[in-house]
């Protein structure tokens, strides 16, 4: 792990520690004293259900063009979560790792897997934006929402529209029929390298778009959008339960807005996994619901334990499982070169 990455993780953890000291470590500790092991078990079970459902979406998309077991999809999805959690990459680092690992497992070309990746982003982001709008419209009548919330929502709308165009926009016949032309010639010059890169990238994305365009029928698209919407509904439900287990009563509308806004801010690549930014944003947003900052931070920390640290633990176990499997397979290849994967 690079030194800069370690420094970013330390900064994120230091930001959380600073918030705990600033808002009152004693009060936060008192709030956590009432959380029972059974309460944690319920939250972890809900999060595991969320992770399994998310892996099912990947499994469904990948099996449109190849065959891969659900167990391997789940392990790869979780293993890539280590990169997502420990790098300020807005998940792109983890997604690139998924494409590489799925390529190793399925043999599908990179442009096809990139098309699946972008389709997956569309199918998971649109329900998130829709859920935000559902909560945003009634909230306008009751609360003074931060301007940053409105700006973030507007940017997500634009990004969703771009993904929708990529996945479902009209594809020209020339784009759908021609192979990637990475070997095209350019006149020698100082711009030859950049021009080749731009042309290669354009051809690659063109092929990825063709792959995404023919991936799902309208019925399948609507079905997965509904599943994704239910996944996002689970997140404020877990925060609501965190409030309940901590003995705090908060307006459900505020809980939903705080959860979604915290995820919006955590997407900004400032610290690995949004460490510090997620916790601080949720804590301050929950003050709109009558909680003081210490109570809001206690809720965000319990939520984060469920949705960040628990999945990170599973991701580490998944990495170990995949590493062990590869070592066993390599040993079999060495013993018997005729073994097929």
C-alpha cells in the first residue's frame, strides 16, 4: 500500500477521532452502552442480505454472456471492496479490480465486462437518485436543506442521464459492426501518442457500449431496477434501527435524507471510503431531527460499523479465500498440467 494511501487512511481515522472528542466521547460511549449483541446481529444480518442481493445483480449480468458461480461473484465483489474501502477512488478502483478478476474467471473480453460494469452502475445509481427525489420533494416543505444537497442531487441526475444514454441510447450501425481499430495509423508527430490513446479509448468504449446496449430486455431492466431500489431502501432502515437500538427517536424522513446525503458526500474522493466525511455529514444532518451532535455521531458510528467495517471484514476474508483457492489451483496445475479451471 502506498505511503500516500496510508496517510489518507490515517487522516480519515483522525477526523473521526476529532469528531468524537469534539462532540463528547463520554456521551457517545454512554449511547453505545445500550447496544446489545443481538442488536448488532440484526444489523449485520441486514447488511449481509444487502451484500448478497448486490452480488446477485452482478451474477445475473455476468451470466448473460458466460457462466460463473454465485459464490465466485460474491467473493470477487467483496474482495474488490478492499480497494473501494481503502482508496478515495469513488469506487472506480474497486470496479477496475472487479473487471480484472471477472476477466480471469469468465474469459469475457474487457470491453464486454466494461459494458456490464457501466450497466451495473446505471442500474444501481438510478434507484438511488429516484429514492433521493422521493425524500427530497416532501422535505422541502418541512426543512431548510443544505445547498450542497441540492447540488449533489443535480450532479447525480446528470451522471445518471449520461449512463442511461450510454446503455440505452441509439448505437450507430458502424459502431456495432466494426471491431476496435487499435492499429490505425497516424502521421508521425508530437501528438501521435495522445491521438492513438484517444482513438483506442473511443473504439474501446464504442464496443463496450454495444455490449451494454444488448445486455438486457426492458423487463429485465425494470426487474433489476426494482431490486436495486429495495437495496437502497435497506440503508435508511438500518440507520433507523441504529437510532432505535441507541434509544433515539428521529423523524424517518430525516433519517432517509441523512443516510442518502452522507453517501453522496462520501462519494467525493477526499478520504478512503469516505472516512470522516460520512460520519460528520450524517451526524450534523441528524441535528435537523432534534438530536445533538454527539447523539448524531453515535448513530453514524453504529451505522458505519454495519455498512463499512463489517463489509470490510468480509472483504478481507474474501481476499484470503480467493488467494487460497488460487494457490490450491496452481498446485494442481504444477502436479497435473492437464487440469482445467
